[in-house]
């Protein structure tokens, strides 16, 4: 148990290390979520857009 506590404390730099890991994880998740969200918005906008009819 003591080794785990030492590991989690990161030699006194735990706040900096774990916040860097957390921020990195947030960025990675955002890089997956944002494009999917934008794609859904674009598809919805295109679905409601009137289609152009060819000119005779």
C-alpha cells in the first residue's frame, strides 16, 4: 500500500503530473467528440437544406 501512495504522490509533484495527465485525456477525448458532433450538425443541416433541381 505504501508503494502505491508513493507512486500516486509522484515525489511531491502529484498535482502537476496528474493535472497534466488529466488535461491530456480531456484533449484526446475532445479530439474524438468534436469532429463527430460537427459531422452530425452538418448532416442535419444538409438534410434540411432544399435540393437544387436541374435546369431544363
